[in-house]
C-alpha cells in the first residue's frame, strides 16, 4: 500500500495505523492520500481501490480514535457499501468509540522532526553572486572575441580599399 502523506505526521506511523485498520476490516487498498484538514474527514469511491483522509493538525481537534473510525468507514466504501448499508459504529453512531477500542494501543502517532539546520542566507547570496560574476565574465570574453573578429575584418577591408584606419589604431 502506498500512502501519499502531505501532513506533519510520520508517514510510517500513519501507514502502520492504516494497515491495522485494513487488517481489522479485512479490506485492502492500493493507495491512501492523506492531508491536513480543518476537521477529521474522509472520502472514498464505491468499489474504488484508494481513499482520501483529512487529519487535523496536532491540537484539540485531533482525535486519533475518530481517525481510525473514519479509515474503517472509508474502507467500507471501497467494497461498495453505502451509508444506509453500514453498521452504526462505522457511521460513527451511538457507542462507536467502544467498537474501536482495539486501536487505542496503536494511537501514538509521531510528528515529523523539523530540520534543525538553518540556512545561511549570506552564504547562499555569496555563492549566487560568484555564479553570476562567472557568467558575466564569460559573456564579456565572448564580446571581446567578437570585437577582435570585427576589428580584423575592418582592417582587412581598409587595406583592400585603401582607406585610413577607421578604428584609429
């Protein structure tokens, strides 16, 4: 299974949680798209082989047990089950929490570590300035070569026509 993760949570932890839900429900999918959303939510096509999962950012709105219930709900849709055919716990009906207690030991989802390396802006700008200077030096050399070429042509034609030097050399 591939998990396309655009959240601040560890992808491997999310993948483990989704796989556990798949094993519990006996349903498997090829791909899960995960991103942050304001509220926990999901979306799946009937008889599809993938689903979308929206997870709130870390904070008071984040309830991992509810995320597990949503994953199981969306997995049901991938088998063709519609809302009116679902068991009440899969529709987050009365008492849904006790149906997902099995997942509680697996709900320690970590957030991704932010890079502690800070960019050195002055170093980047220095490297950029050196790169541009080298490009301009190459351009200046090409221009000098073109000027030399055209000076030779002017001298040649001046010698053939018998005129004074145009360039003042």
